[in-house]
């Protein structure tokens, strides 16, 4: 139990020492999630549209 708490605090301290706060990391993660989700949806729409118009045969 104690080792888990120590490793968690060490990770937090290391992140803070590297210059990124917890809020900055959350913002970065949120942005990456939105970007990857948007690209996935756009890819699915493009594949569906090309299949609908007969450019790709499934």
C-alpha cells in the first residue's frame, strides 16, 4: 500500500519538475482525444461515402 502512494507522489513530482502541471496534462489529453475522435469519424464518413458511390466494393 505504501509503495503505491509513494510511486504516485513521485510521478506527480516528476511531472511538476518537468514543467507541466496536472491541468496542462489534462488539457493536452483532452485535445488529443478530441482530435483523434474527429479524425476517426471523418475517416468512417469518407469510407462510407466512397462505398455508397461505388468507388470501393465491400
